[in-house]
C-alpha cells in the first residue's frame, strides 16, 4: 500500500510504501505535528476562544470516528487485520486534511484581523456605509468594536470572527455567516472551509436558534449603551 505522508515540516511530501499498520503510525506523527502547530499558533497570536472550542469539537469527533471503526471490527486492531488498518489510514488522512483546513482558517483569519485593525473605520458613518443592512450600525464605533470581542464564541462566524447576522449551519454541524461562507465556497470550491468536505448551498440550513440569540444579545447591548 502506498501513502503520501504529509511530513508537515518538509517542503515536499514524500511517497512512502509499506503495510497499512505502519503507515498509520506515520500519519499519526503528521497529525501530532499539525496539532502542535495549531497549539503554538494559538498561543502566539491569542486567537478567539471560538477556535479553541471548534478544535475541541473536531478532536472529539475524530476520536469518536476511530472508536466506531474499532467497534465495527470487534476491536480487532491487530496488525494482521489489514482491512481495519487500511480503513484507519484512510480515516486519518481525512482527519489530517480537516486539521490542516482548520489551521488554514485560523491563520488566514488572523492575518485578515490584523489588516482590519489598520484599515478599520473610525466613525459610525463609515461603518454604516460599509454595511447598511447590519443591525449593528445603530451602535457607536467604539461600542461596535467591542461587541464582537464581548460576544460569546458561538455567536461568531469562524471565518471572519464577526458576530453572526444571517447564520446557516452545514451538515458538519458548523455555523457560518451565510454570505461569508458562500463567498469562501465560490473562491475555494464547493467545500466546507474547515472540514474540507463537499458542500453545496442547497445543504445550508438557517440556524434560527442562533439568530434569535444574537438578536437578543444585540438588543441587550444596545440598551446598555443607551443607559451609559
């Protein structure tokens, strides 16, 4: 069996051949390197708690999938069970790609956030011109800049880290801002930006529960501003 290891620290991936139970160990090392990269990047940039929560969900889902695979093989994980190890290698490749996609979203979003700090609008009229449809334009610029920082992580779009306005949920269970997600899909192919799984606009469902929670949060924030 041939397998292209990610070899995260190498600039050029190498083709490695061998029995699947040994290849599984190699890709596990690659996955570990990616996780270390995610942890170090998060510690060095102080990214949003949203990413920590999403990483935990992703990690738990990966562990659940491996557990289900072991159960399907009656927990026979011996090297002689080549069918199990072939499937395990394929599953770990998916996991590695999902983690790389997660890291890509983290790094791209942090870079975008730094650019936004430089070119951020400084007046409420500037903000209104950028997004007249947003309910957040009723806030002052100082209040607006703090809303996203104070909002719970589940109210934030994982791509832009802006508070959700028109949230949709994907089959993977991740909630995005609809317009931001569609734009990302158009640029990068019809895939979930984080899991990299195939995704179409027809599969997007409005997350009405989150939308109601966000509306209540914004109204409460607006009332608090008026009381100041």
